[in-house]
C-alpha cells in the first residue's frame, strides 16, 4: 500500500500538489540497475513518460528504492489478472467476439507505443494485464525492465515470443514486436501458450530460427510471424484488419459459435511455470532465419513432446500415453474446426500495405475507439461473468476507457 499515494491535483490555496491518499500499487524489482549506463536511464525515462501519456499502457508512477537492500523497483498501478491466467481460468468460456476484442485492445496499445517511436521488446501473455475497473486490457513492462547489465551478445525475453532475427543477434525493431503479437494472437485463439511442451532452450531457438511455428489452421495471418521482418505488417494495418475481421464475424450470425481451443490435460498446462517468464538467453552459431516448409511443419507437429522427465519406468509409460493422447486431441481439433476457422482467419490475411510506421506518424483513432467502445458488436449485450486466479468472479461491464 502506498500510504500517501500519487500526486493527483494542484491545491491552489496551499500552492502544492495534493496526494490521492492510500493506494494499492505493485512494486516490480529491477535487475542490476546499479550497473546501468546513461542510455538505460534515458530509455527508462522515455518509457515511464509513455506509460503516463498513453491510456492503453499500465501506468507507472516512477522508481523507488528498497532501503533494506538498495534494490530499485518500479511503482506500477494494480491490475486484476494477466492474459495467461485469464485464458487458463476461462478455458472453454470465451467467444470469438471476446477474443477479437482482446486482440484489438492489445494491438491498439502497441500502436500507441510504436507511435512514440518506442519498442516494447518483451511482449508475452504475462505482460498483458486486465483491469476490471476500466474493463480493458493494458500492456505493461516495457522492455527496459530486463537486467540493466545484460550482455550485448545475449537477448532478454520469453523465448517463444522472441522474433527469430532477435534470437539470431539482431536489434529489436517494430517488426520484432509484431512477431510477438502473432504469438499472442495464436495464444488467444487456442487458449494455450505457444510451444507449451518445449523447454526454452537451444533446440527451441533452432526450431524458431528454422521457421517452426505453432500449429494452426489455414488462413492464420502468417505474415505476422514471417521469418522476414519486412513482410510483417505494422500495427496500423493490423488494427484495420482486426476491425474487418470483427465485421466479418458479425456477418456470420447464422453460424454456431466457435470455441477455438485445445482440450489439453489441465495438469500439464499448469506445470513448469518457470518456463513462462522472461530471462536472459544466449545462443551462438545460429543460421539465418527462414520459413519452414509445410513438410517440415507437419513432421514437427506430429511428434509427441513432454518436458517432464519421468523418475521411473511406470511414469515413463504413463507420460508416453499422455503425450499420444494429447497429440491425438490436437489433430482431431484441427481436423474438426479447420474449415470454419479458416473462413474466420482469412479476414486477417495481410496484403502488402503502403502504410509505413514512422516517428512522425499521427493517426487519430478517436472515431474508431468510440466505435469500438460503443458498438455492441465489440461487447455482449449481456454482462459476462469470468473468473480471476484467486477464485473470485468478476463481471465484464460496458464502459469507456480512462486513465487512472
């Protein structure tokens, strides 16, 4: 609890800023800030400014220091749940309308980050947060939250979401963030983290470099995770395509609702949470990124994988049987839903666009935002009840977004 709270308004009588009062916040530890150089602090300052300027970014109030050990921490506004936990808690409950809206809000938030000529660098479902009070999704933890003393030869992030060119040692770009968005889109669609059954190690890095991507139906926006960054769209183009996708969805009112998720074993889905966090990776002697062939993708996805190492022969047999069952379920799911989902995702196929995202871009989404928040096509007429990880239920209401 922040006892005094943030500065809220100017008291003209006392000629000083008034504080909000007791206010719950999150303190996020920053790694090795004492070793940071001037450029790190400049980037941190820039990102802190963005988080307080743009309404779709989790508000960060500044830095504080733990007087007991000297560690620096970010003071961040409290949110209710991250995307990964939300999808897990609401498995089999989300409609396509809700999934499209979640995707739209994430891409729109990234648009505003890129408009400020900033790159996130660490997008994954643990950094996408929901506020019940605001009834919307926010992006948090802009990329400077990684260790300040990270080696120039290493990369910080959550491996399945890191673009292949970054794994290969190149700098982050706007298009690297788009690759991460592609993984988030797949995760929202399937309700499973990408590469959930694979260790975040050299083998997975090599697979990503060689074009291996999560299995999905025909029509997925493959351009977003293309090995060639220049072929990935920008956020402006994606926003327009998602709006088109929503309109197309509304035209399918006569068809039954599609719940695009995989019925996977709940125990395995909840294990190895250590793999779902960002960390430093360092790989050497990697080839140039490329796109995999259809044959290579088919071979990769036909193999059962499990990163739980059995301790005895009985466990080994059980693990093998579970893997075969998992693979069978995945194949059955895609076979049963391929046709319907293909029609849905074709609206997100991104053509070559002339829209370029530059520092000076100034696209006004006020009309679109009003349309989205007031349009019943983006919000159910009925209030939808969902769960958050501590077991409490909350209701998603229809309301406009505003900054805390």
